[in-house]
C-alpha cells in the first residue's frame, strides 16, 4: 500500500528542505528552555572529537545552578545526529532544530502508515492531515527534544511487529526502534517495550505471535549489548560508569512515591495526565472518549480495527497507571500516548463525520499534495509568526 504518491513525496521533501533552509537563514532558536539547552549541547559536541560525544557536559547550561559536570539525565543519543550534521557543515546551533523538524515529520508519517495498515489508506491520509491540527502539534512544531524521536521509535517498533510474521527482516525494525529509544532516553524505552508487549497481546493482524515475541527478545538482547558497549565507551572517556551515575541521578530518586496507599498523590498525577490527554490531542481525544469504536465506511477487516483500538485503550490506561505511580510527573512523559490517542480519535472522527470526510476528500482533490502542503504551511507559519502564537 502506497500512502503517498511520488509527486507528494517530492513536494514533502522540497517543503522540508525549504523549511530547514529558513531555519538556518533566520538563525532560529526555540523559546523552549530545554530545546535551547539541548541545541547548545549538540552544537558544543559538534566541535569536539567524536570520541567525546558519549559524554557531553552541562557547560553551565543546566536548569539548576547546582548542576555541573557531565550531562547524565539521559544517554547522549539525542545529540549524535545534530552533532554530525554540524560537523558536515550545517550551522551547529540550527542543526538540532532541523533534526527535530525531521523527527517530527518521520513520526507523523510512521503513524499514518500504521493507521493505514490497521484500517484503510483513506484513514491514513486523513490522519496525516488531522494530527497536524492538535494543540500538541502546535506546541511542539519546531523543537529539539526527546519526544518526537521516542514517538518515532515506538511506532517503528509497532510497524515491525505488524510485519514480522510476513517477513523476518521486519524484526530489525523492532531492534532499531528499541536500541534507538535506549540511546535517546534511557529508562523511558520501557514504554516502547510496554507498547510492544501489549501489541503482541492485542495482535491486530491475528498473525502467529511467535515471530513477534522473538523480535522483542532479540531487541532486548541487542539493547543489553549496546548498553554494555555504551558504558565501556563512557568509562574510557570519563573514568566512570554512565549507568551507575544515571541510576543515582535519575532513577533512584524517581521511586514509586505515589503508591496506591498515597491516594491523593496518585489522584493528583492522574488528573494532571488526564487533562493533558484530553486537551493536547483535542478535538480527536474527545471523539475517542465519546465513541470508542470504528464505524462506516467499513473496511475489509473490522476485527483488525477492533483489536487495534483495543491496543490504544489498554496502552493508554496502562501508561497512565505506571506514570501516576511515579514520584515525578511531567506532560512530556505522556507525549507518545497523546499521539496514539489522537490518531485513534482522528480516524473515528473521519469515519463518523460525513462533513469532515467530505471536507478532507474535497480538499485532497483541490489542494496539490494536501498532507504535504498542510505540513509546509503550518511549519512556515510557526517560523514566521511563532513569537506571536500563544502556547496553546
């Protein structure tokens, strides 16, 4: 199944190149503090030998004046590609934003492909357009952060699991998504693995589960090997273990401090995440809340659609429970879940609203390469008027 025509792919590539050139020409810098820090860290790394990339330092950029020394909040994977782009000649301060823009686009295309595999090509194309209008898409339109890369890793794993029974080579997509997730955000790859396990249980394609389980096992083994090699590299450069420092700084303080016997903490976190899961993917989250099943026009496999929607609901609930138990909470922790909820709601909205379906179909006939054109216009709007747009 081809989601985009060749013409649309060309237009989208041209739009990305133009937007990237504009990022560089205007010396774009985000107003988001974390994005600025990460972009600056990537720029600093690009000027250092590649052997030093495993151990970025705070260089006085930390959010807390007490933070100093090495950056150990997460592994350094987020910085590798932007630093490489800087070494290749792209302005080092803007390269991270070009990378962030590219990862946001890749994540969007991967989600639409998964939607099309689970439902229909028309649903996938509709999702390509509708997901661009969620509040979270406006908030994170052009940033340098972990969220879009981790979302792309998660969806890549699901695509691999969906295809692995048909072709064993798809197992390497699962491995790539898990290993990249580990290198980008460390322990948060647990949510990628959680999604993988729940996908195998839901089994939308009703394929034999053995190949998918083997792919996940291969991914776990690969992550273990990569973690050992990463630590050896880190020890060679710094003299100390990264994973030990990571545990002490990030994971040990983040214990289950909001356990069920502390009901108020749990409920406070639950309310925090529910508000964001309703608002950030709106209005599609509201559609999903109102109607939790797909309806006409019927596709060729309603059972597959039902199981895929089951996965969405179970993954959302399970993620919320895990996050609400933790002592820390932040809206970025629920970013991938936000897009999964939004994608399901967008497809249901497209299926159940004749007016919306008619509008998208008409626009798709009139506007050249509607999904790509929409993306390009919205990115250019962000670059031209971003300082005047409120944080939705």
